[in-house]
């Protein structure tokens, strides 16, 4: 009898352990590389995970910040990240055209109204037209939407300033204030306090470039092998991502969590969302103005020639929204 009780006792321990192992194994892990990880539009993976949204979809994310799109694309190409966020669409097209194992998982930001360029308040530069070839203008990294826009400033608006990679908004602000760079770039809410304090002033906005106003300019990208081998988990990622966006714009707690994370006042963040980052800009269902995006990628020399319809069908793998 004792031996039977002992066996039962052992089984009583083993069964819960086995159940626990089953639950744990159901939570798939995905690594996500995020350029400008603290920007509001890049928060669905981070805030969504903090709020338990991805856990509901049996996912655990390892979110890693990068200096910008170039570094993010390389992480996805190498397979060290399954998914990349905050990447310029033209940069992904360029990587794909050169044979890189990447796919566009979904649009992430439409339009360019969230990015702005600024100078120190004592600068003689009042607009891009005042900048000469001796001046420098910042963008984050190669392949980013800020890179795309700086190139467009030259080709469409006649800017003569020399493009200079400066990484994220905090480092760029330091470079501008110390005189290393003449014209800096930023994405709200970063820089808004300095504008209110009179330390810097805006000289250009992304929306100044006509051709890019209605386009999808930033995307989520996925490693091609990960898309093939982890498709079920990545489709669930998109379901959770979309749920996270809906939550970010409907629950005041999301802004409060973001405020605590980046140490900015809630009211400033709400103002930033209303002026620069409306919810429709974060839509992830349809690549807006795809033909225009391809044409601009050629015009801005990200592509040597347009991608074919077959290439685009292979490149863009956006899962439909779950009904």
C-alpha cells in the first residue's frame, strides 16, 4: 500500500509539472528588433507586451531597440531577429531587390506628418532654402523613413544641406545643441519640450514632401525563413499587434504607461498623438499608394528599377485582419 501511495504521490507531482510544461511550450517566442524603440508609433510590441496582450495570443516577445532602420534590417536579414519594426518601406524594397531574405509583414505608419527637422533657436537657417552645401542635415540610419525624406528634400525641395546619419532623436539633439549638426531630425514627443522652451525651432516637416504624404512610409518586416517556419506564431503576432494599437488609442492607461516609460507629461503625449500620430496613421491592413512608393524608391535611388508585380506579391505578405 505504501508503495502505491508513493507512486500516487509521485504522479501527483508529475501531472501538474507536465501540464505546466505544456502551457509554457504554447507560448512561442519571437524576437523583435525596433528602430527608435521609444517612439509612440513603435509601442505596440512593447506596451502591448506590458499590458499582457501578446500573452493572450500565446506569445512572448523579446523586444530589442536598435539605432534605426539600417541596424534593424541587418538584424532581420541575419536571422538574429524574426521581425523588425520602424523601418522605411524604401529601405526594405532595396534590401529585397538585392536578394536579402526579408518580406514586408505589414504597413506600420502611413504619411510623414510625424517627422520634423529643426535648428537651434539662434541659427540663421529659417527654412531648408537657407541651408547651403556647408550645412548638415540629420537622418537616423540608411534605409529609414527619415533617410528617405532627407533625400526627398534634396530632389523635390532643392535642399543643398549634406545628409548626415545621427541615430535616434536624443543623440541627434545633442549633436545639434553642441554644433556638430546644423539641422536635426525628431519624432514627437521628442523635441516638443525643447520647442516650447525656445531652445529649438522647426524648419521643415515630413509632410512638406508632396509625394510621400499619403504613402505607407514605415513597415514591419519579417525574416523570410521565420515567415516560412514560424508562420502561425507570426500571424498571431499580427493579431496581437492590431489589438495593441486599438488598445493604445482607447485606454487612457496606455498613455499613462508610456508617460512613465519615457518620463514625459501625459498631456504633452496626448497633444502629440492628436497632432502628429492619429490612429489611422498606424493602420496595418493595406500598403497605401504602393505604386507611388515604388516609383519614389526609384526616383530617390533606393531601387535601380521598379519591382515587378510578381516581386511585390512575393515581398508583401500581410495577413488579413481577423474578423
